[in-house]
């Protein structure tokens, strides 16, 4: 909890703590994560070299954008999913009773499109601004210790 703090935290040696980390999936089609899966924090560059995707993750990590819209932007940029494909993606599907719940609302997809465009612009600016300090952002990878 607490306000801000730049995303930094300390954990004493041999101690365990719970930290809420906003995440997005960058590999559409893989099974959803479960609490039983083990993860490790790794540099995001080990998961993707796509600077546009990295910018989306930075925006989410800094609390600039909501998670669900960031997820749509990430799938669009990282996995090439069209906005139309994302619009008809179901989070819940109960075929026996004909019920379906969409993964993203139209408002979330409109915001996601703006997030993706902003990420592309920021990635371009980052390439042309060598004076800026390098940044590191983390990613979660299955199979941690």
C-alpha cells in the first residue's frame, strides 16, 4: 500500500512479502496464470525486444493507464491481434445457456487504441533521445524459483 514510492520496495533477507503487481499477458493463447504457478521477475527485454510493448508495460507500471485497456493494447502490439478480434473476444462463455461476456468494452478498446498509439510515439522518442537515462522495467516469467 502507500502512495507512489516510484515502484521501489525493500524486502529483508529471508523474509517473504506479498506485492501487488499490475501485469499484462504478452503471449495470447497461453493458459491463464494460477496461484499455483511459480513466477520470477526478469528484465522485460528477456520477454520482448519490442519497444512499443515495453512502453505499454511502463505506462501500466507507472499507473498511467488501467490494466484492462493496457492488456488490449499489449495483445494488439505484441501478438498482432486486431481491434476487431479483441472486440469479439469473450472472457466468459457459457454455450449451454447462450451467455457470453466480452473481455473488453468498446470504451476500453477505444482507450487501448490511444494507449498503443502513445506507446509507439514514446518508443520513437526514446530512440531519438540519447541523453535520457536508461530505464529498466520488470516482467514476470513462468517457471521461477
